[in-house]
C-alpha cells in the first residue's frame, strides 16, 4: 500500500495537491478538516464540539480526532493506499496513526512537507476565504492557525525525519510545477 501524509501550513496547497495525487495514483483521500466540516454541517455532537475549536483556529483535541480517524479508516474498503491530508497535526496523532496502520498491516510510506513562505500563505488563505465560505478563512483566525501550526504541528517534521519518511517539497510556483516535485518524491518510494 502507498500511504502518503501530505503536510504543510494552512494554505500550503495540501488539498490541491491531494486531488492531483488521487487522480494519478488512485488513492483514497482522508482530510480530517473535511470530515470535521461534514460533522459540523450535520450538527453531530462531534461537529458541535469541533466548531468552537475550528472557529478559534485551534486544534480539535487529539482523542476526538484519533477516534474519528479510526472510524473513517474502518469504513473504507481496502484501497491501493490512502492520502492523509491535515492529519497528523501533533506528535500523539502521528504515533496513533502509526499504530493504527501497523494494526492494519501497513505503515506511512512517505511524508511530503510542502514549504511555502508565510506571506504567500496569508495571501492564498485570504483569496480562498472570498470563495470557500469557510468560517476560519479570515485574517484573525488565519493568524492563530499559523501560530498553532508553528508551535504544535511543524515539530512533526522532525518526527518523520527520525522515521526516515520526510521529504521537503518546495510549495511555491505553479500547481503543475509543485505536482512534478510531488510525483518525483512519490515515485522514489514506490
Ligand atoms: P484544515 O481543513 O485541515 O485546514 O482544518 C481546519 C480546522 O479543523 C483546523 O484549523 C483544526 O481546527 C481542525 N482540524 C483539522 N484536522 C485536524 C487535526 N488532525 N487535529 C486537530 N484539529 C484538526
């Protein structure tokens, strides 16, 4: 199986590159942000809890996210592999993912770390906010999401360096240029 973790700050292009990866490699896509937005829309208990965190730009607690992800994984038919988008975002989540995959006889194949300059991230997120309808794509929440990214999520890069799975990808340029770099990284692990 080919299990890809797509990693990077908010606005680094994880969703955009995920769509291209899915088409090219036939992987299943799990975006924890999308799952949470679905729960919010359906007004489930989890959705109601998540809403408060999401609107403040904070992370939803690990236990909730890990349980949610296990349920999503169990509901999927066996595929060629999965692309994890927006998960893991903390070290405990990364350890939980490893455990969940190992229990299913597989592991993370590669972690792609999309690297984009801060100014560009803010520009992209504000642009997206004009059309996304996402309650967290406004300047105040964007700033706290970036802050959370730097303090809680960025340290995960070192965890995957330690696992021998980390590949840095320059996330600036056109979508096609970035996808070429992504393909090269994936083809190297296949
Ligand atoms: P995203 O769509 O990935 O930008 O996620 C939007 C928001 O959902 C984040 O700012 C968090 O509040 C929440 N979220 C998504 N994925 C996770 C995760 N793996 N851990 C904690 N919170 C998450």
